[in-house]
C-alpha cells in the first residue's frame, strides 16, 4: 500500500524548460547556450552545493568567450524559468488532504531553494526532504533515496516517486519504490491518482 508521495521539483512541481523560455531572446544561439550552462559540470556542482552561482558564471564566461553576453543573460535571469505546474500542485494538495506523507527529493541549489520558498512557499507543510545542495551529491545517487527513507522512517515499498528524469526513476525502482515518470504533468497526475486508488 502506498502511504507516501515523493516529488521531484524541476519539470514536476515547477517548470524548467530553458530552451523554450529563451528561444525568442537567444534565437539561433539558444540550444548552444542552454547546453553550455545547464549541462555543464559546474552547474552540477552548483546544484550540489559545491560552488556559488557567481563562480559558475565566471567559469562559463571563461569557457565560452564567444557567448559571454548570452551566457551572462541566462545565468542572471534563470530563476524565472521556474513556475508552478498546476496539475502537480493540485495533486500534492489532494494527497496531503487524503493523509499521504508528502516529501521532496531534488537536485537543487541553495539559491533555488530560497527563491522557490520565497516566491511560492514550495517547502511549506512537507513531511521531509532531501536536497542535493544540503547533501553535496544528487540523484540518481541511491543515497538520495535511502537518506529520506532512513531519516523519515519510510518503507520504499510504501512510496510513490514522481520524476521527469528516467535514470532517477530507475534508481528509485531499484530500491523498491513505486514510480511515475513525468513527461506530461497532467497525464502523470492522472496516473498517480490511479496508482493511489
């Protein structure tokens, strides 16, 4: 029986679509710049609490001198990518009202945590969380899942995990969690409700 719902954040609870967000501003450079920023190793370090956003910016400006203006624009503005996804917020609230435990496991920087809490109170009324900037590592590392279970006394077999990234889904399944792979939020919310009946 599922007793707990565990949400990822990016593209689950909030949008994270930089190529769509910046396409009109960056035009033909959009894909190159977004890959250079968000797929970089230093961005992963930023999510894992190992460097600051300013340090990321300096590293990327040095790596991509031909894209300095575009790179700076993205890094200085990127928080605005993150907007609540209504279907998932509705699901979360519905599950809370039905008595399920509500948890978050996410690769997330401290800056993002502070922004999302300030703007949307994303972390209010949670039963627990594991965030990469606090742990110094991120998903799909199995420790992200085991730490939540250990800290909050959860049984993996009683947890439903929602994430948009398939390696994270696979990591959760290896530990015995139920999962919903989120590619379309409304369809995923529907699937989650069906799994909870």
